[in-house]
C-alpha cells in the first residue's frame, strides 16, 4: 500500500462527518491512510504496536464514516481494504523437535536463594551438598534454533509459540556467527541461542535507514527481529546480525556431562558463546557474578536484560525437568526496571474477558529504556487510591490523579506500570479519581465483591467487551492460534455480527457457503484470503486438550494450570464429567480436583462454577461439538506408563515425592494419592503400609522404586 507519510494531521478531526467539506474529507482520508498504515505495520509485521487498540479503532471508524459519506473519495490504498501486513506471512512453519521454552524470573537476591532452595528440595539434596550452577548474560534479542544434520546446517527456525516457529533458514545462513558446516559434531545437533544486533551496528543501521528515508528501529532487539524476519534474505544479509549459542534441542549424542562443558563444546565446534559465562558454587557466587555483569552492562556493546543461572550437571537438569513452559533447572535474574517521569493525561477503563474493569493510564509519550511508552497499567482502584488490597498504604498513601506527573516503570517486555507520583507538581484543580460503577461498554452495574481486588461488569455474555475479549483470548497464541484470525479480525467479525462465541468461528465456512459472497468484498477479504482463513480454522479442529481448557478463558485457569488439568484428566470427556459432577468443597470429584498439585480451591471453585453455569456451558458444548479434542495421554503414547494411574507410597530413596510425581506425569501417567480399583501400578518403598495391603487385596501390580525406574527407562 502507498503511504502518504507526509500527510499533515488535519484540523478537522473533531468536526462531525456530516459537516465535513469535500476538500477536508480528502485531506483527512490521506492522513488516516498514513496513520492506519503505520499502525498496521507496527502491529502485524513488527509485533510492536504504537497506538492502543481503542485509538486504532477510533481512526478506523472515522475513516469508514468519511468513506460512507463520500464513496467516490475512497482511496486506492484505503485502510478499509487492508488486513494486517504482509511480511510475516511468507515463512513456512517448523515444528520444533524439542520445544523451545522460556525462563522463570528472579527479581532480587531472595528470589535467587529461593531458586536454589526449590532445587535442593526437589532433588532431596542437603544444604551442604555441593551444587554447581552456570551464570551468563541474558541476551536481549530473539531466540533461534539451528538444526545440523551430518555437519550441515539444514534448518533455522524462530521460537514462535515454542512448539512451532518460522522457517528462516535462508536468512540465518547470512549471519557470520552461524557456521554452514561443522565437523566432529553429533549427526543430529540443534544449537539454540540468541540473535542480536550490537549497539554500533544498530546506530549505523538507523543512520542508513534515515538517509534512505526508510523505517528506523526503536531498539536493537526490534532491529534484530525485523532484520531476521525479512522475506528477502538479501535484506537480512545487509544487516549485521550476530548470534550467541547457549542451549541445544534435539541431539543424536550428548554434547557433554555438564552445561559448562557443553557450551565449551559448542564453542569448539565454531559457535560464538558468551565470554562472561562462569560456573558458581551457589547463590552467593551467582549474585556476585550478576553484580559483575551488571557493572559491565553499559560497556558490553550489546543489550542484555539480566543474568541466566542454570544447574551445571546435566543429569540433574534431566531429573529436574520442566514445568509446562519453563525449566525447573534455570532462571533469569532480571536487571532492575527502567524508570521515567511523564504526565498522566487520562485514565481509561478496559473491560476484560472476565468482566474486570482495568484502569489504564494514557500518558504523554515518554522513552523508557529505549522504548516509547504511552500506556501503562494502573492495576485497580486501590492502587490508584494509594492502598493495597488489605487497606494498608502504598506510596505512603499518595493517590494518583489525572494531570499528575507520574513515574513509569518498565521491566523487560512486561506491560509498563505507574510506580510513583510527584505531589509537588500536582495541578491545583485536580480531583481524586473515581472508578465508574457502571460498565463503560454495556452500562451494566460494575460491582466489587467482598475479597475481590477489582470491580467487575455484571453484564456477562450481554457485555460486548467481555465477549470480544473472550474471543481474543480464544484465538490467542497459547489457545487456538488460528492463522489469519488475530485480535483485529475478531473485533471486525464481532462488530459485523459474524462471530459471537467461539463455536461460531467453526461454522463460518458453512454459513458463508461456497460463494463466500458476504465475506468477499468486505474490508480486505478476497475469495482467496477467505478460503485460506476457513482452511486455517479447519486445521485447528484437531486440538490438544490443554489448549481447549486454556482457551475457555475460565478465571484463574492460565496456561500452566490448563496443562496440569489436561494431564490429570487426559480426555475432554473425563474433564467434563468431573467438572459437572463435582460439588464445591466436598465429594470425590472435588477432592480429586483439588488434589492436583497446583490446583487450589479458588481455581477449583471457578472451574466448577463455570462448567456448571447454564449459559456458559451451552456455549462450551457447542464449541466442543465442532472439535476433535486430542487426549493428553495420546501425546506420550511411546511411554510404557502413559494413561496409567500410579500411586506412590512408602519412602522413595532415589527421588523425592515431587520429582516422582512430576516425572510420572510428564510421561503421561496420572498420579493419585489413594489406591482404588482404578489404580494400575503401586510403587511401594520401605515402610509402605495400608496402601500396599489394599493394592494386594485388589490384585494391583505393585513394584519397588528400582523396578519403577527400570520401567520408565531410567534405571
Ligand atoms: S536458556 C530452556 N540462556 O531468554 C531454557 N535463554 O526469557 C532455554 N535468552 O527464550 C533458554 N539469553 O530467548 C537462555 N543465556 C541465555 C539467554 C536466554 C537470552 C532468552 C531466550 C529465552 C528467553 C527467556
């Protein structure tokens, strides 16, 4: 699309469309095309939104209204005809042989000591038992997985959602730090690390871009991401990207016995590894190394945002394993957040998918650590008023008002927060902020229940904001992740009345029929893009149970919890039966639910209430009827214990109880606390009592810890 980036902001923005003169309309349409074009590219192609969704929608509505009044003035590059931006579409997809995970965070020294304690407890190690860690800079770039087969680079993929990434092989080959051929390596070797851009190269790139009238980047990370994800590898080649190796994926033979030796091995194979990587004998040494790296941060010449600690012994890493999205054996110790002061121009209310009213600060744009921030979260009404959820003062009781100078705080890619307010600069006529008592979206009462930190809209499914947010959550990356159906399209389809609930997504093709008459000719949809969308939707009818549970958007049920629930119940039928029959606070189904490690009574109550609520349930049932939900255990069928119910009793000598449970569950087994007719295996250590007897009475297979480890291939 041609963007008239020089179009001046018209003075007519507030003039009602009905009163606009023709020449004013021409000027405004040019300006709107430029604004929306830039916003679209920032959002879809660069993953770096520059304006809020609400501001984007307002611009788009204004554009449509002007076009409706002056149809002959509709531009060839009208924003009404565009969906997203093209660049990212051209990459093929790559399913990672071993998932690419993220890291848990530590923010202070205490968190680092706790990390060490958690690991010792999990492994059953005494306080004085030696335990070595590695400590290395956390590079602020984007992760890349390089697959070598018989010494040849055959594929490079971005992380994507961790399971599936983008194939950027041609681009990766242009990076000097990435060898095309390596020798003396395992036949299959996936090297993982971070692509980044140095400060000097970033500055030079931006200078070049400015001179050529091209796009400049906000920071080196965005520049690296934008450069790697270029459809034309020649563009990537002209951008000086670098790569540090720090991990690996699939291997046909182990690299070494320790993390540090494995990194040395990668170095000797020809990969750049970070010279500030050290081994440390415990949390105190780790923190000392962190301080050393922090002191060097400004002179490194590239961005880092913390220090990563990893358990050095790879056999311990293997025992520790993973939670659903992060390893237990590593953590990122983040550097303190960046701060800046600016003016709070307005407080807007956003309504979330569970009806929560969230105050959002609209700020005079300010640069915080290299990123322009114009929105920040204000959490809830107590936070604004200067008190915590128990009523105790925060910020020494200082409240936050529109017009105030406020301190903005940004840590990594987390949503910026308002951390403080400067009372000396408070305007005299300012007034305390009052939270609305009606939902700004549907007008229903917004009520704050006892014990709840937030006010919630009581409109339920009649509230369009809740419905749209639910749909956005449904199509989000960790849920259904439907190609071509992002937040923007969901809003458009909702506004057009095509999709009201998740099930409607799956009936789109049938409703719009072969001719696709209605979708065709609408904002940017042609016959081909509509057909592609319907295919992408059909592709997701086969879907993992954990994703389905997460996608429902039930309060308190996040991605991790959904994975725990899926592993426990293994099939939709079993999950549904349990939630339908459970009685809050009592009975076998309830006890089984709250017996899942990681499921508390608050989450359990939310699950049972939602699954038994008639209107919600009708929506869910309609959705499930459209899907083929894959059983959780089906994903680990190569394990001999997949789908089996296992009970551990007595003393375990080679692993802790937590470890035994996590390992069994990761192999697709269900771990239960009590023996019943449904139990398949009892693992009995010394001192086993009544459970062993009951298992014998029921004729259940019983084995000791060694036999269990032999069975799961870990003797
Ligand atoms: S280890 C299984 N080491 O940080 C854990 N990650 O916040 C694999 N990152 O997705 C990651 N520097 O993109 C590791 N020295 C380092 C890192 C590092 C940067 C990135 C990586 C990861 C993200 C998690």
